């Protein structure tokens, strides 16, 4: 995986204020505050490498509000591809 958003769910979209077309194919960094993109990228890389289990970096709504979250990555297959 390269950290691209493959799918969305209605609850996340409603909380963040995005439409599916805003996010599908975009980097997961899109939903993190721009000022924390480097930190979020490092956490994502560590999770993908199996070195870290969670990310506590907040998500950022389309209008700029921050939402505290705990993000986890589960590796598997999505539509026949590693994800």
C-alpha cells in the first residue's frame, strides 16, 4: 500500500464533511491537519512496517476542525490487492 484511501464510510464522511470523490485515491494524509503531515507520514510508515500499532494524530475536517482519534492499520487484501 502507498497510503491511498481506497474506500470511505458514511459515518467518517459525515464527521469529516467530505464526499467520497474528495477522498478516494487521495493520500490518507488528506484527512490529517496540514501542519502534522510529516508526523502523520512517519506514523503511517511505522504502522505499515509493523513498528507501531496506532496513530494518535487527529483527523481534520474539510472545514479545518481537528478531531481526536486513535487510528489503527490492519493489513490484508482489498479487491484482490494487498492493502
